C-alpha cells in the first residue's frame, strides 16, 4: 500500500509542475476550448483544476518510537459550474496520503468529498446545500467561535493551518441586510475531526507513557492504557447540530454574536462505565482484560454542547486587532477517581496583526485562555498560551522566512516551527522547515516532546 501512495505522490508532483501559472483560470480556458460547442449551446461555463497541492518528506533525528521518516501529500481538486445566474454548483475531492516508516510502517490514505454543493445566490441571500467549508470567528490560528468545524489533525500541532479545515455536509442560509448578515447552519451529518492511526506518533493517546493529550500523568491510568483497547467514532449518521450567527461588517468596528447547539468534532476518550465503577482502587489486570473482551475499554465520544459567543474586530494604521469569547455548556472531563463528568468552560482569545510600512513583514500575536470550574479533574483548570506567526519577504518576494510558535504562560510549554521558502518559480514554492516541541506533562506541546523533526517540501495553492 505504501508503494502505491508513493507513486501517487510522485504523479501529483509531476502533474502540479505542469499546471499553468494561473491555475484555475487557464485550466478553465482549456476545458472550455475543448468543449466550445457544448458550452456555447448550453450556455454553462465550467472551470476545473487543482485547488491545493502539497508534498513533504520529514525526518525524525531522535528516531521517536522507531520511526525515522514521514511522508505527507495532499491534493484538492474541484469542478465548478457557474453560468452567471442565480444557480451554481461545485464538485470537489480531497485526497491525502500520510506514511510513517522506520523499524515499523504506518500508512494512512484518506479520500473524501471536498467542497461539493449546489448554491442559490441573490443579492439579498445565499443558500448552499452540500459539503462546504464554514469558518466563523475572526482568529486565523485558533478560534473560540469555530466549534463545529472538523479538522485534520493527522500530524497534531505540526499540521499547517491551511490544511486543517475539513468540509462538512450542511444546509446554510445567509441573509444579507445591508452591512449586517444572518447566517443559519444545519449540520445534516456529523463529521468528526480526523485523527491519525492509533500507532502513529501523532495519536492523542500515548500508550508507552500512559498519557492522554491534555491530561496529567497518572500511574493507574498508565496501567489501564497499556492493556486497553481504543474505539473511535462509529460512523453513525446523526446530525451534527445547528447554529446561528448575526454579524456586521464594512464599518469601523465589525462584530458578531452566535448561538450553537452542536456535537464537538474533537473526540473525548471515555473509560468504559463498567471499569469506572472499579477504578481507581479495585481495578486489576484481570478486570481490564475481561472488559476489553466485551467492547473497547476506551471509546471516542462527541458530546453535545451549547455555545454562546461573540467577536469584535477593527483596524488602525497598519494593524488589525481581533477579540473573541465563547462559553461552552458541557465540556467532557475525567475526575481523578476516573469518573466521566462535564463542566462549563470559557474560551477567550485576543489577536494583533501588524504590517510595518518600511519592511515586507507581517507579525501576528495571539493570546488564548481557557478556564473551567472543576477542581478534581485530570485536565488543566486554566490554560494560557501565547501563539502566532511571523512572515518576512525579501529579494522581490522570491524568498520568505517564517516562524510559527506557541508558548505556555502558566505551564512550561513551547513549540517552534521556523521555515525558509523559495517562491521564485511559477510552479509553486519549495521550503525547508523544522518542528520542535517541549513542555510539562499536562501541556499540548509537551505531549509531543519526542516528535521533533525537520522537513523539506513543495506546495502550491491555486485558489
């Protein structure tokens, strides 16, 4: 299987290098030229082409868990029908390949619908039905308001922002009232966040250390994880919920408020209730093995939650600023005696983005904070993180130096992602990047502390 993936990745690279510089526009002209008669008779222009292409090879210097290299490849392709009237449609596909190899090999191939919808548009409203990208909130990096959108976390924190968002099957009604807008979304089918394979370095449960991402280390939990089985989302076709947003844009101060009743896309790993009754004192290896013969001892759940929030945004001179706040009613947690409970949680974010006049530079700084009221749980009660990125261009924008970072304020934690990219060709950009993680037991970056890697890659965004 891994040989097929490598062959496909190489084919994508060759095809991408042959794509015209204008991407969609020139491919649309080619497609129309080859079907001039049909298009002229039907009066329905088509466009087709790649939206996104990426290929990356990474190396783990520390050979974490006997894995030496990883290969990541992504292709997004779309076919658009837009005759210029009220109706338009799109068909899209997203193919991603991911491999880890060394003393052992892990392969992961994911093919799914990208943006594929039927849309009705008028000046005062737009109605879209099908799989689509929906981005609420104003934060570029991590948005408290963007709670129902699933992500691709195949590579954990190392996943690029622009590759994380997945499309969701939804019915969306956007009503425009001058500068204001009402946005209604019904998630017809629930779509969970995509996780890596359980044996992957990036899986949110580490059996070797006996730790779950975002929780403290516990000796009893370590024993339980070492001999447990893990069940993920069962794929049942139930609704993901609904949400409404009221916003104003185009003025000196942009703002929005929203109300959501949705299932959380990111999974929470719940301990089998039969084992919960025995933990922490009466459980033993026999009981763990007995429980796993009946069903998984850990299983991924996606609890329902009510989210109320709002955001503000504005600009001055060469800078923009953004604020977001969201309150969630039922966030799943685990007590120190291993009972599953829920608690309300606040998620706050503030960001500042600056573009200096005398330098081809962009600086973004974001402060994220979370707080919940429970005191007897394995999860951190308070989280405060400083994150952001810096982009610097030179040599007539043929070169770009970037730095993506995360730093814990209340807990020791850090993640650094420096990158050097060459953009002087018409076939995309080549880059060299590093990813370094560190931190305490309960920190997100500390969970991946053995996963430092360097990577070389190529990517091209055509739309």
